[in-house]
C-alpha cells in the first residue's frame, strides 16, 4: 500500500511539472513576441475595444513582462504557487476578452503570439480555456499535495 502512495505522489509531481513547463513555455514564447513589437501589441489591445487609451497603454506595457516573469518562474520552479495564481488570472482574462470579442463579432487578431497571430476564432477561445484549465489544475494539485504529505508525515511520528 505504501508503494501506491509513493507512486501516486510521484505521478502528481510529474503531472504538475509537465503542466508547469508547458505553461511556462507558452507564456515565455508569447511574451517575447510582444516585447519585441510593443506597438503591434498595443494595437491588438485596442482592437478588443475593452480598454480606453488610459488603461490600454499600461496593460500593453505590463502584460508582456508579466508573462515573461511568470514563464521564467514556472520553468525554473520559483514561486510556483504565485506564478500559477497569476497564470489563472491571465488565463481568465484572456478567455473573457476573446469570448467577448467573438460575441461582439469583432474580426481582430488576438495578439497572443505577436503580429503572426491569426484572427480570433473558437480555436483561440479553446486554447485560452486550455491555458486557464491547466493553470487551475496545476494550482489545485500544488495546493493539495503538500497537505497530504504533511498529514502522512505526522501519522508516521
């Protein structure tokens, strides 16, 4: 029975590690394109017609660097819980913005991966939901696993 617990714990850790790496790579890749072409990304932010000039500019300036920082944290295993929380928030924001633009019938590029991003579609929305779901799953597993291992340690004492 003890073998099963250890095996299960390793599977959880491996699963969270794979999600962390995948999310980290996505955020890192998407941030670099936005950092290299900030005006194109600013145009994409304005294209969603959700933020005015006073809010659009700070969002376009901060978001790529936040994605870069979160990507580095997820890949490097630094501040993982915090990075996953920020990933959840960004995933929710992306999902809401894309769903809103689709609902309003806007024919815009998402700006997700720089100027090469295609026009938003339900595939874009699905990708955004996948990012949100992956980050949420990894965060929940990260929260649950340490609690179980603490209980097991106290049972052995």
